[in-house]
C-alpha cells in the first residue's frame, strides 16, 4: 500500500499543503519526518513507542488471499487460511508490521509458510503472484483492482490492517490544518459507514 503525508509549502500556514506519497515500507521514515517537522501529518500504520505522536484510526483494510488466475484455489471465493499452506508464499518485507501480523495469523492457524520471497508492497506482491511464483496474503487496496490475481476472502475470521492519521501530539495546529484533520476524519467515517451498509 501507498501511504500519504503532507508537507507545508513555506512557513505561512495559509499557503497550503502538498500531498506526497511513500511506499508501505516508509512508515518509520514518515514518522521520523513528522517528529523533525518535515511533515505536519502522515497516514501510516501504528508504531509502538511513539509518545510524541497522536495516532487516530482512520480505516481498516481487510487482509485477503491472492492467487494466480489459473491456480487451483481460484475457483473459490473464500478459503481457510490453512488452504494456502501447500503453496510457495510471497509476503511483505520482514521489518514491516503487516509481515509480523500475517506471520502471527499463520502460526495461530497451525502451519509454517514456504516463503518464496519478500516484496515491498501490494503492487510488487500481486505482480509476483500473477506471474505464478506463489500465493499471498495482502491488505485489500485499490492496487489489487488492476492486478491479474484472484482475490479470496478468508473464512477463519476478519483479518485487517488499520491505517492511522498521525500528527505531533503537543503542537498547536494552525486553523487550516485543524480543518484538514476534521475533513479527513469526516470522510473516513462516511466511508466506513458506507462500507458497513453496502
């Protein structure tokens, strides 16, 4: 997944903000930039040990299995996590929190994946899966809409990744940033309500 952050254009808070993007592996870099005043707000996963940062949960991304379109499991719409056990497994880089979460879920379901390789995000992982190198569990993001993989929901339970809005806890935000934070929270709640009722 791609995470987004804002950086101020100039010192005048009325001059606006610029939206930049970073790869999923960049959560630590984003938080470091936030704490050194390079960014005013970032959108990322939760990180432990960040007392200076306020994390506000915005949205949950379902974790789903993906397989090549001609894979034996592609005939299904839902599978158990353990049904992936016989196949080569492609996953996130080990230093990313979602990797640790997925490995914990797999361990709880009683198997050890045959890791073929690690990749840096949903785009890379889905490309490897589409090319027939293995299967995976990934966060359900818009990237998957354009990939040549079959998406399978997991029957065991709802596994998810939560995306947070993060900003410096002890800094008074300028009015334009306060308005932006309110707007993001309202949009996130509206999207969450829409998904619950669809």
